[in-house]
């Protein structure tokens, strides 16, 4: 039975792939057991029977940053003036973004900022299309939409990480720090549901590991 399993690893980084090869060296000589793909785009529809697992993937996808003004929501753009990056507000960049905002539970005050991760929803649609039968397990920093977009969370969740410390200045240390924003799991679930998946539930990592018997 073990030889009927096939492990697909999706990673575009040559450095990461080499690390994976070292860690999986025990099984590398077994034909057809392990393969790398560049992305879900390379997988045929309904070609997977099994588990699609991701850990801290979606919170690193590009986001749209939204700023609530007196006239309604606008998008945060980046300009370059007098030798430095600066933010400016402009109308929402796409009709898809505007339509998604309409679906969110929002009563945001003027000055409220948040983030929209449309690419995560596209990813979930791809996951659903690749799955013939199985489970998608996604572990990430995130919340339900009701919690993520509550009025009290007025500065959003966008953060930068550099040398084990956090900041909210993405225009400093360009290219040397990670930028993330929390995932809207309600919208992610809705995207999967629209493609035929069924949500089994949400839980936090502590409860998940406790349920698996991590104490033992």
C-alpha cells in the first residue's frame, strides 16, 4: 500500500527544493514516490486523490490594502516621490475587489484600514479543481470574516518581519523583510464551497494538536 502513495511537493525555490531532497533522501530512490511541481497550474483537473496540505502559505500572498474614507473604500497605492516610497489613495483597482468588499460584513469608520487577499481565493479554487477526492488542510494565521473585519481592528493585520522583530514600515529595508497579513477563512471556505468542497470546520492550532495527542 505504501508504494501506491505519491508525494507532490510544490515549491519554486531551488534552495528549498534542495533542502527537501536532503530531508527526504531515505525515500528518493523509490520510483514514482516523490515528485516536485511548480504550482497547482501544472496539475490536471481532478488528478489528486489524497491530501493537499499548506502551512503558512496564504498569509504571504500579495494583498490589496483598503482605506475607508468619508466617500467610501479606497485602495492604498504606492508612489515614488523625492527619492522615497509614499502611499496614496485611489479608487479600487478591480471590479472583483469591489464585488468582494460588498460581500464582507463591514461597517467600518472613516480611517479604518484592512486587507483583502483575492489570490488566496484563486488558490482555493485551484485546489478544489485539482482534487478528485480527498482533503485540503490549511494552517495559517487568520480569522473568520466576522472577527477579521470587526470595526475595532482599525489598523488591519498587515505586518513586516525582520530579524525576529515586527514593524509596520514596509518601505524600509526593501527586499530584506517578510510582509504578511492574516487570512480570511470565511471567504476561503466560501471559495472552496463554490467549487464543490465541503468545510469540515475551523479550529486553532493548539486544539488541533491536542486532538492528535501531542501530549503523548
